[in-house]
């Protein structure tokens, strides 16, 4: 069994974190059953966030009675100390617990510090003093904020996008975290669904001191990762070839589906889907994207006013309106019968 220790936290679990964002899309009953099966199968780390609608509630429902046998990480996107305490109280209530193992600032635009105007880090310290949280972490999509958080010595963990599609800068973050004895959690380990070979994804992560957070909502997905607990994939020439092929195909600017540009779109475009539709058509069964629902989703791109709000919120600095146009044009050609 491959295990990972998250730096100075001392949290040691197998190298499979359950990402609970996708369980928003399934019923409470189905989510509770999936979570319990994950726990029974050996997964011991569950990651959620206050902004993931009912995800915390479902974790409380499915795992409340075994809470002390696992680790729970959640996040606050609060911008003030007052909202921090509101979020923490709500999370504890939803999760049916009196403490959070790892409480993380959720993608802040700056690195919270003691004594700053936001009061956020001071609130975090007080929550830890009260025993309501045990470890302090931060998540981000900005390299500058991530580096500052690592160098500050204020955080025990960093959660950042890291997959075999990321580059040298992300590898440097992993290395810096190791040097600082800081845990690294791999967000978007499947690059928002663009990586379809979980064996290659796991083998890549196995080379580094990281805890991948796999977004799971289906039993078939869970079964793959449970299988890796006792038979962890290692890098082979065949898997390296898969990775190199994917890197070549997905080189350049592409939407990772992180969702940070939403729900700011005034035209209510599902940007996380529409801006990467070309890739989704090529890397997953196309029928589900070409049906009536998919056509209605893509037609919304026609309502784009190029207001720039999505681009302003994109942590990867993509020209999102252009990506939408390109993907819509490609979609319409496929819909008209153009072969993939």
C-alpha cells in the first residue's frame, strides 16, 4: 500500500484522496453510500468545501458515525473574519463533527497573514486554539500566491492543480513544499476530466510527495482508485507513452474546467463545459454532448457579449471568449457530421 504523509501535519493516508465536489450532482442517499464504500475500501482522506453546496452535508450523512477514523478537509472562501466564523460553524454542523482536520483558505487572491486587514489568519489561529481545526492549509490557482504561502511558513499544506499536463513551475512547487516539510495536495489530478487514463495519472503522482484528490461521483470511478490501494500503478514505458501522447495532444491553451470563472457569466454560459467541448468530444463518448441538452448548452455561447468577466477570473489567464468561439465552431461542425 502506497502512503503519503502531509508534511508537518503528520496526517498519513494512502495515496488516494476522495474529492467530494462531484457528489453535489447525486442524491444524498447515493452520495452517502458512495462515501461509505470509499471508507470501507480503505480511503481515509475526504476533501470538500463550504461552497460545494450540499457536499459537506452528504459527508456528514455518510461518514458521521465513523468520523474519528478518517480525515476531513474543508475550505472557506470567506473574505472577512466574521464570514470565516460563519463558514466554520456551518461546516462543522453539516459534517456532524466538532473539529476539522485540515481547514483551508479557498483560492484567496492574496496570502492571508497574521495581523493583516482581513483578519482571516488570526481567525484561523483562534479556531485552532479552540480545537475546532487541527491544521491550517491554503488552496490556490495562482503561482505567486502559492509560492508566497510556501515561503511564509504559515501553512501546513498547499492544494494546487497538479497533473501530468502541468509544467515545470508546478513541479517546483512540489519540490519547495517537500523542502519546507509542507504537505502537497494535488488538485485537478485528472485535469478536470481531460485525463482519461487514471492508471497513468496515478503512476505520475506516485513519483512525487503528493496526495492526489480524485473527484469521484460514480461507483465505477471509485472502483478504479480502490483497486490502486493494494496494487498501486508504477510508471512503465507504456504509461509514459500515454502521458507523452496526451501532453502532445493537449499542448497549449486549454480550459482546465476549474470553474473559477463561474457563476460570473452574465449570459449564464456553462463556461467550464463549453470552453473545452472540442476536447471532450474527442476524449469521451460524444453522444452525451450532441443530444438536445448538449446543443442547448452550446447554443448559449451565441449570447456571449465579450464582457471579459470570465477572462478576468481565469487563474490561467486564458482568452476565454475566444476559446468559447473556437469550441462552438468545432461543435457545430461535428454536429453537422464532420468526423472527429
